[in-house]
C-alpha cells in the first residue's frame, strides 16, 4: 500500500476495510486518524470516505453499510453551557463520542444514514443554572459530563475526556456496544431508532431512544458504587461472542488494567460476562449497579503482573472453545484453553523498519523505552473456509499469488 494502514479487517468478500493514513501525516485527537477505505485484493480502494473525525474502530454491517467511531468537537463555551466544570475545560474544549453509519454513494463519497452522539445524553449536578442538570444517581441511562474531567486534565491536558476505542454491532438485538476507555466501562445503545430518536430518550425497540441501555465495569460513573466495585480498567475490544461459539451472546472484553491515584490494577485480564438481557432492555434494580456481579470467565497469568498491557490489545473466542488473545504492547498473539493453558503462541516479527529475523533484538519505543517495536493493535484468526479467503491457495509452501502486482 502507498499509505499507512492503521488497522484492518478482512471482509467476507475478500476485501480489507481499513483506516488509511498518508505517510508522515501527524495527527492529533481533533483531526481524523485517517480515512476509511475498502481495499480489494489488488490494493485498489473501492471507496474512500471520511465523515466527521473517525478513529480507532469500525465495522461492516450486514446491510453493507459501515459503522464508524467518530468524534465531535465541542468548544469551551459549549462545554460550559452544557454544565461542565470550567476548571477542567481546556482551550480545545471537549471531544464527544459520535457513532456514524454510512452508506457509500461513490468512490469518494458517502452519506450518513444514522448517527448517535454522547452529547445528546448528558447529565450533570455541578451547575443548576446550566443545561442537563439533574441527580446523577437517579439517571444511570445518562452520561455524567463531569465524571473524569479532572483526571483528563491532570493526565495530559486532554479534551478527550471519554476516549471510546472499540465498537461492535449485534444484528439479533439491533444494538451497538462501545468502550469509553476513560470511564472504564462498556455502553450499549439501541440502533433500531431513527436519527431523531437516537438524539432523544424515546423510540426504538427499547423505547428509550439513544439513552444508554446498559453499562458495566465502573458503577462509580453513575454513583452506584465505590472504587472497590470497579471491574474494568481502561478496556479495549468489547464485543458480543458470535452465535455458534462457546458463550454465544456473552460479552468478551480485554481488561487492560491501569494505575491512577484512585485505583490500582497492575495486570491485565480477558473477561467474559453474561449481561442481564430483558428483551430489548437490561434488568437494573433501582439504586443498584448493573449485573453481573462478576465475569463468568476470566483469563489472567499465573502471576497476574506477568500479563499487563495498559493500552491496545484484544481477544477472540474460537470455534474450538479456546480464546485468542492479542497481547498488544508485547507484539504477541497466544491461544488459551478455558482452563487458561497456553496452547499456541506467535511473536509478531513486523516493525516499522521491516520484518525482523528470528533472534534479532527488538528496538524499544516510547518516551521511557518501555515498549517493543512490534506492537499490535488487534488480531483476528480466520478459518481456512472463511469466505474472504476463498480463491487463495493456502497450502503450506504454495506460491503467493500477486494478482496485478508486477
């Protein structure tokens, strides 16, 4: 490719859906990380469209549309008018999670056919003279505008006070899940709404519009728990386990771990939870935290701190019942049994300087030189009969077909 592919998914039609960024382009949180492109096997872009400020994650929906994580920029004046504490608002204002569903209309054009914004579902108890004022503990379906604002400023003077990093779609429920990393939660919303209903609190299969149907991981975010009740710590890659696999319908999450003044978890885990689904909604006892009290399955290392990656990474349930884990900051993919035994392991040899030979030391990256140069954002395993692999000779040792590439 003539550009940097930040992240890609192999589609059933054999194409890649990817974020593409021009080489050398420096980005920040207020500009797109790249454009979303569908690439055929010859490396040609079938379409290239960038609505809003896409970042981190995307997927192809059963209807052929693309669902993309995006951001909206809210000015300091807008944030304060919405009830944010001015003490923690940077000159860049705030970034609000924004989900867009797009339909392509041409090689470089697309239209937004559905969208959801976190900014439409806020609550705050800081300033009664501003919008969104209410009792946070009584409205768990809304997002506390001031939760974690002070932490975001203390951490890196960031406008990205929520920082969503993963998205998934459940066609059976017609619901969307995202991971607001800085809230240490997962959220589920109703996709069956119209665009107008998604901005309000009524309509859709749930009857609740675009309000949160379910949240889990950190009940402090809606005043229903203490630090001891927190179970997610800056998570990544939440998704429903697909039908036909062990735990189908449950949610699998890479639970990174993180250390801050008010919580400390210096190890990572992969957690599976069974959400309390009740039709198109989720059961919640008033004043209580959302169930379950704990995951139904967890993987950690025998010595927990031996498996610790503070960012990126993911997991995937396999047809044999095992779980594939991407240990992102260590550039390692490994497979574990339900009992936690490692039965397969692979070290990524690719770095920005090319492919390394076995035994060559890895260069360390990062401000403190703490991360190896072969990091992986995420990894997926595709079976030999996966539709996107058809037409390829996967026999070991077979020559690689280069298509139109000379």
